[in-house]
C-alpha cells in the first residue's frame, strides 16, 4: 500500500525560481535530525541542509550543506542545482530543466528533462541514523550520461552561520568514498556512494545568500566547504546512490535504504488504517499525507541516564522540544495515527519531569528540562491522558501516574511558581507575574512581555475545569476518593460565569488582571467549548463559536486578535522584535483551527459544515512546507504562511478535528440507515 500522491506540481511552479524557492521539503530520521531545502534547490535559510544531525551531547548540527549536480549528456552540460549569491545573481538555474516535483509518500522527488533524457532525484533519511540518502535515476535516454556531484559540508549549530576560516579539515579516501573531519575534534562525516568515484577537495564556496534570514533581520549569507566531487556514468535505466552521515557503513547496496524508507511509510499508513478502519476508508487523500507528516515530529531521545524516551519536535526547522506543544500535539500525532504505544510511553514518562506541579515549558537540545514557565503544560497533559484513556480503554497509565497528578493538582490549589494558584475566593486559577509569560501567548521582547495576560486567563481555567473533571473520573475508575475533585470542579464551573462578557456576548480573555477584565476578542475562549468538559451553557457555547466564526476564522486558522482591535497587527515579518510584537496580536495560528472545528461540531452537530473549515488545508500542503502545515500566517488575505514551515500542533489538531468530523458523519449515516 502506498500513499496517494497529493503534493505534485509541474512547470507552472518548477520553472519559476521564486515559486520553487517558496516551497520547502523536509525529511527526518526519528532522532530529531532532518534534511530540508527548497524545491528549486537553493538554500534560503540557515536551517537548510542535506544533513542536520542530532549529535549526542552536542545537539542539531549542520554537517552536509548541499549537493551540486551536473549532468553531461549528448555533448551538453546541465547544471541541475540553483543558488542565489550575495550579489543577487541566481546561478546555476537548474529549475529551468525541472519538469515535475512530487512527494512519493514522505520522499521528495525531482524530475528533470535534459534534451530527450529524463532524470530523477530522490532524498530521504534513514530512520534511527544520522544518514541522508540521495538516489539519481536516468529514467529515459537515448544514450549514457555522466553525473558529477559536488558535496559541500559544514560543521555548526543550526541556529548560526559559517564564514570561511582556517579550518584544519581532513578529507581522507575510504571504501566507497570519503571521510571528512571538518575541523579538529569534529564528528567524522562519511560521503559515500555505491558506484560513483570520489575525489577529495578542500575549497570554500563563499557568499550563499539567505533571503529568508534577511527577512528575519538576521545574518543573511554563508560559506560552505567543498569536500568532494563524485562522478558516475549512467546507462539508460541506471542509477547511483549516495549516503552522507556519521555511519561508516550505511545500507547503500541494492536499493535497501530506499526500500526501508518506503516500507516505513507503508507501516505508518497501515497503523492508521488499523486503528481507524472506517474513518480511513472515507478519508480524502490529503489526510493520508497528514498521517505521514505527523510521524516527522515524533522522535526518540536518549536521556542523561542512558534511557530512550519518545518526544515531539514542536516544529521545523528551528523548534526543539516544548512541553506545552508536546501535550497539545500528542493526541493528534500518536493516537490519531494508530500509535497508541508511543502515546502511552510519553504519558508514562512525562510526570518524572514535573517540579512543584509544573511540567517543563522547554527542553534543552539534549532533551533535559530547561524552563518551567508554563501554567498549562500540566493541564494539557491531563487532556492528553484523558484522550488516551477514552480511545484505548487502558487505565494502566492512569493508575501509574495518578499520584503524580494528584500532587500537581495540590500544588496548583495551594500555589506554585510564577503566581500560579487557585484563588481561594472562587477556585479559579490565577497565573502570571510581571516580566514573565506563562500562557501559550508567550512572546517577549527584552523585558517587554507582549501579551502578559496576568490574572485568570480563560483557556487556562477551561483547562483547569476539564482537568478537575478528568481527575474525578480517574479517581472513581481507580477506586480512589473523587469527592474533592468534584467539589473543586463545581466551584470552578460556578465561578466560570464571571468570564461572560454580556456586552460582547462572548468571554473575557482574562479576568481579575492588574487592570481589571480584558475584553480583547481572542480565540482562547474556544477551548471552553472544544474541551471534553465545558463550563459554559449550551447557549453560551453557541455564541462563542459564532463570534469566533465571524471575527477570527480564516482559511488558514484563527486570528490571535480581532482585526478591529486597536492593537491588531495583520502582517508578521521583519526583525525579531517586530515579529514577536505581531506573534499573538492578529497573526493567524493554524493549530487553533482544530479546536474551533471541534467546538463548531459540538454546537451545531453538522460534520459536513465543520469539515469545510478544514478543506483549505488540502491546498496548503503544496504551498509552503510541502506535505505539512505551517505554524502561522498573516492575519490578512492572502494569508501568507509564516514562521516554521512544519508545525507539530498544526498537523495534530487538524488530524484530530478531521476524525471527529468523520466519526460524526458515520454516526449520522448509520442512524439514517437504521431508520
């Protein structure tokens, strides 16, 4: 079984440097390492590269920058790559020979036409290894062709850039290729091929332009080191494969590495189908691509004490592991794709990181907790556990972690860090203190917290109510005392009425803040409708959905602030201070589309109408991060994708919302059939 081809475009995009450069491909290795670039072949970000390895004790490191290919055929040279240089010149212009780009499952495939020859290129990574592969096929030709591939390397943290220097680089011939040690003490990089001949080089290529970094107000050019030139002669129907990585003996022979990646894609789809047979039968083809995209964020890490644990990369290309993002994305990435074992492992492991009731906000590159400034990561954990228990009927994890959760709830009630505590007067959660951001709207410029939201945020208290209800149910199912959780939940539900803004017919965003109640129209109130346990009345739920639909919903997600608000910013861009100032002040967030659709479905019971809000995402799969969903978008049409080009919770929440619509549609259909 193979995934239907969803991302597929031809000359109308391939033939344009701008069109191809705006679209970015991604492949991953399940360890946090990845490779990514543009369909056009040019590097536009510091995060682009053929091998960004997850090195133990070091973190994600750019090792192999790119491959520059030349096909010599019928007396002509065809340079297939593309580069924009600091001068502004684009050279070579291999996109002029590109006739098609598509994703074959998770594998990007380029198709070039060089006179009457058709040439294909595939890129993928080996699961569980810091190794990237490229395979070139001479699909059709009237004679042989010679392929030359120049391999450029680097050795730096992914968040920096390199300028040519006096590196003491060692390039040594080894069987099937070269071993490169870029500088003293560096991890060796193996550049290998099954049939190509290798020649060592040590030559800097200078001043690659990085326009995406210029747009972000960052260093916008870089140098890379040419370490080797490979040549191979291909007959029509012939192929050559390359492996670049930290492994001296990767599976290069007999199509083994490509077959392994294709088999992994197939297993991922089979897991999904087995878990949701009826829903998958009804799924549009683009949902299949979402299932494969989900797997790119699930990674295995080794802890400082040598154990292996599952985690979630919040987004590519620059995010690492974030606690809140992990717990929000977990149900969609694991449960919705038939990987309950991964969900179980993460739910079992996560409480060990808790401190004073708080779950980590961020983790270091080595996978250890780095910061705890989040009021809601623990509450989202309870939501994920709730989803797991409902979908699997497995209470073993609930039993295992219940005491840890009970301790966390106790910390929240009596008070923990960052001003987080249950107000003794009404039971609602208060959070925040000057200079610290603790909700998901967490942008900060220097000492300026853009959206401090100190007080009682609406989504935090919706999550608090949901968590207390879940704990009461867990306690009952485990034969433990549940009355205290029920009592706390009842107090919160009664007090939640204070969030209702009768003048606007919706919820305040924050109450009891330093300046009173915040009446800003934001999407955070949608969680008071979408979560399993809602503290709102049926009429209030409908009014919340309606105002969000009218004022915040776009084809790409929900605006973070109403466009009529004086603080609204409709464009996200510029240097970091400008970007952060716009981040939650009108910027559209794709992940919010999931909760909105769930809320709409709950209120109106119309799965077809709810699903219609998701359908524009089918087109987005071919527009930015190919086969995935962007983090954010501009607040105004045409809603240009911004931020990370592949975001975990964007993919996860859309998957979760789609299946809810599918299941509701099947129930309606079955009911009609029975009648």
